[in-house]
């Protein structure tokens, strides 16, 4: 068969990795596909900067239409990132009958339904393994290897920036701001790290995972999203005293006809393998009814792991074309008619354990007042840590309580009441606990 002709839109760091992988492993790829995968065109606004890979200048263009209008190009790799013009490029390529490979989790989280519908209409595929977990092959496993399972839950540590910062805070007792600065100096965090540290990047990935695991459309804006910027060294310390580590966790669960879809700092038991996922590494844990719990671990970002996932998708598409097969599967792995609209469970209705850190005056009756408010709202105390008595009675002391399972709405109501007490010096910090990652 003739070689598979590919167009690449976006020649940045990841694009350069894709080019290098296709060049260096061309013989391996040909031996597994039965044809070569050839980059016929690369489109980018900047076609003069050195990317560290040798590229024939004749295939470089600033005109993206050169890719859309080339009938020999059957697959388009979108690596522009963001929402626009990426959405316009993807939809135009689909309308031209070209398969799509993308790493753009933000695009899929917000506009996936429109893109998938266009792909179905035009009988092409959209592959996006690199959008979640970098080089970790979790999406392929969900859609193919584990496709016979009903999934009950998916948990993930899916942002290397946050995980690096929390790891250093845990190991060194450092504060968030100091570790963010270190992460930026090392290139693990962007100059503007908002999407990472406020949980938005993780929520994009969770939207993709929830859609694939549970076969549901999902409104990205309905995913509860909370980042790590308010986590202090004190929180890390007390979590350890209770036997936990704090991670930014993505949580997806099926619960009585509703989906829990939330991203927030979470205390994970020290004995759980996810508690030992450190540095820039990612981990995603799935639970299927037949396969049981399965955990995927690896580098969740970076040029080489992401390029590996992108070219893996290219190889899958190319094998189908070599075999003369049509569209292998629907974008989410379910028949299009089987995609449901499962409602997202309101955050106020979730049930969890909590660590509550109060900053209170060191006076008699403080504990009774706090416990009384908690009890009034149906929240029981499992254990507690209180700092030693201060010589200065006006200085606040931390009182840290671990609760039994409670409804989130009740916890929020109790804390609103407690924070208005004269004995409370600062807004109470609360962190959710996941004891059973099943």
C-alpha cells in the first residue's frame, strides 16, 4: 500500500517530538503498519525557528488550508491547543473527510460533543489518547482492552505541576508559594500557572475520562473544580498526622443514576498506592465490574511521552487504512445512540469524610462550641489534633478535626455558622478525604 500522508497543524514542542519520533522510528512503524507514515505538510505561523529536528523546508507552510485542501492527506494532527482556532481547524478537517489525532483536552472537554458528531457524519475517526495522561495508554484501554466492563469509578492524579508542588511541600514542609516558584524555575509550571494550580487542566481531563467510562455527555462547567493554591504546609503536616497525603485528585463515580465529577485537593491514605505517586508523575485508577481495580502510572506530560501517544493513534488509524477498514469505533467507544445524559450529582449532596482545620482562640469552651455546631448539623467527630496551649492567650491555635462521613451541604452549613463565632480567627480550612479508592 502507498504511504499514509499526514498533515500536522502546530509545530511547537510536542509537534517537534512527533516529527522526531516519526523520523527516528520510521522502520519500526513501517514494520508494524505495513506502510510508512509520512508528514506531507506542517502548518504553523512560525516556520523559521529551529525546533531541533531536521525538516524539509518544502513541507512547511503558514497556510493551514494547504493541509485541508490536499486530497492525499488522510490524517490531520492538531497540536494548536486551546479552544480557537483549534476547534475551527478540527471541524474543517473533518468536513474534508480527514481523520483527526489531537492532544487537546480543553477542546474536547468543552466542544467534544460537536466534534464527535461531525466525525460520525463524515465517517472519520477522532483519536485523542494524548489528551489524558500523556504517554499513559489509559483511553485506549477504556475503549478497547477493558471495553466489556461497566466502570464504577475513575480517580486520577493528572497534573504534574500540582503533583510536583505537593510532593515538595510534603517532603520538605515548605509552603505553596515557595514550591510554585521552584516549579516555575525548573520549567514544570508555566509563567501563568492558573490552569494547572486551580485544577482546570485536571478538570478538562476528567471530563474526557467520565465521558469514556460512563458513556455520557458532560457539561464541563458542572464539574466542581478546586485547585491547590490554598493548601498550606500546616495542612500537609496535619494530614500526615492523620495518616494521609494530600493530592489534587480527579474523581468520577457512578452513584444511583448520577455521576460525581469533581476535582479538588484530597487526602489519600498513606497505604494506598496513589499516595506514593510523586513528582511530575501521573496515575489513573479505574474500577471495572469484571477486571476490578486497575492503575495506570507514568509521565503525564512532556515532549516524548505525548509524542508517543500521538503516533500510537496514528499507527492505529494507519493499520485500519492499510486493511481497508472503515471507521473502527465511535469516538467515545459507545455506539452513538447509546450515549446518555447522566446528571452530575450536586456537590452539596456528595458524602465524604473531612479534615477541618480551625484557627481559634485558646479559651475554655472553644471545643464545645465547635463540636456543638457540628453535631447540630449531623456531623460526628472521628478524631482530633489540638496544638499545645499558647502562653499568649490572644494568639490563635489550630484545632484539627477528622469527621466521620457527612453530607457536603451539611459541612458547608456548619462551617458557615462556626466561622461567625467570635472565637474563630480565620476562615476554616476543610479538605475532603477518600478512604476507599475503589
